[in-house]
C-alpha cells in the first residue's frame, strides 16, 4: 500500500469518528470500540486505527488509554456526566437536592489542583453541596464540589445572575462551552473541619476526591471541578481489556 493510500484510509477513519462525535452519535466520555472492532468496521489495519485514534486524541476529541476505561458510579448506577451531574444523580431515581453555597470570581492561583497547561487568567468558582432527601424530608449530604470555569462571555455574570436554570452545565452550554475530553484523577481525602461540617461527617473522615479538568472539541478550557464524594455511595469502576 502506498503512503498516499494509507493516509487516505486514516483520514477516512478520523473524519468518520469525528463526525459521529459532533453529531452526538458518540457522546463525550463514551468509550469507543476496541482497535480490533474498529479495524473490522473500517476494513483497515489496526495500525491505521492506532494512527487515527492518535490524531483524534491530538484534536482533543477523544482520550485514550490502552485497554482501560473508568467511570464513577453512584450506588451501582453509572453516571453520565455529559448532561450534568444533578440530572445524572436524579436519574438514579432518588430525590436529589442541590444547594449552591457561593458563586465568586477568583484568580488562577485560587484554583486547587489546576493543571499547569490550562491557560486562564480569571475564573468563576461555583461551590455546591448535593444531598439525598429521604421520605421523611431529611436531607443527607452526599457530595461537596467546587467547579472553576473561565470568566468569559455570559459566565462573567454568574456571581450576580446565578446559574442558568439552576445548572452549571446549562450555563456552560449557553456560553458555547461543551466538554469533549479531559483528565480525571481520584484519590482519598481526609475532610477538613469546614468540609466535615457541610457534609455532616466527623473531621478527618476519608472521602473520595475526584479532580476533573475538561476541554471542548477545540481544546479550550471548559471546567475544573474538585468533588468530595461519600465513599459509602460512590465508587470508581475500572474496565480493562480490548
């Protein structure tokens, strides 16, 4: 096969998958089929598929990690973060209550754990507590999160105007920022006194801490969110294999 033929086949794979992502057939964060299945679908070699996936990753349309895929679950339910955290939790069938603690303008050095490559001068921080409301009306906190988003366009007015329809996801979408790819890490965090008070837990309790940074299809910064998750309700699931 000539170099031009190989390039043409790779381009076909790249543009086909990119089009599916943009038209919603593949949702952001969805795990693609393995190299073997993709090679069969497009009738190309696995080498061509690897090259195509590498290009898609460079465009920040996908992220790849050979043989692996991970996601957070809530009481056994896989959470679809593409439509917003609150909706994903509500779809588990529980009565989820979200309380916004504050929305403030901050600077770069006030964003905890922000990757060095993120280029942003000013940002808006949104802190929220989420709770499950029981049948007796009692609210039991399950998570505390701080989301930092770029202070651009209509997002600049969040501190005074509040969230669009009560949703940060909707506010970001209205500003033209839709997450397409990103990076996430999860570790164990010991609650500080103020965190423990908000979550109704003893100081020093171990909580899952998820730190996620997302970008849009063009590589622009969308959101950096640090979430503290009740380990009795949330878990991290790791898939492996092709």
